[in-house]
C-alpha cells in the first residue's frame, strides 16, 4: 500500500540496490576505459616492435591481431573485475 511506513528492511534493500547500481556502472565505465587503453598499448607496442612509423604500416601484421585477441579481452575482464571488487568493498564499508 502507498501509505505503508518505510521500515528498516526497505531502507536496507534500497541501500543494497544503490551499491549494486554504482558497482555495475563503475564496472561498465572501467571496462570501456581499460579496453581502449589496452588496445592502444598493444598497438603502440607492435609499432615499436616492428619499427612501423604509422598505423597504416600494421595493416598486414597478423601478430597485431593475435596480440589484440590475447591481451585486450582478458586484461579488460581482469582489471574491470578488480575495479568492481574495489567499488563494492568501498560501498560496503560506507554502509556499515
């Protein structure tokens, strides 16, 4: 009913939902940032390793594709998981 008083259970659920929402948003934002940063780092590494002066010179480089596949997705998952754990832990400490 709309006139029911807000008890401690409802307040606890609302604060839990807020933590979940902030953790999900923070994880999504960090995943986007880490994906782009890791991809850029891989491209710069490959340019340095092959001596390419422009990105256009890396068009036929199969090693770049392999590095992107092996480094970027796992790195993004690992780093974003660490960020999610940190956000969740921080919000849980504040809630207590």
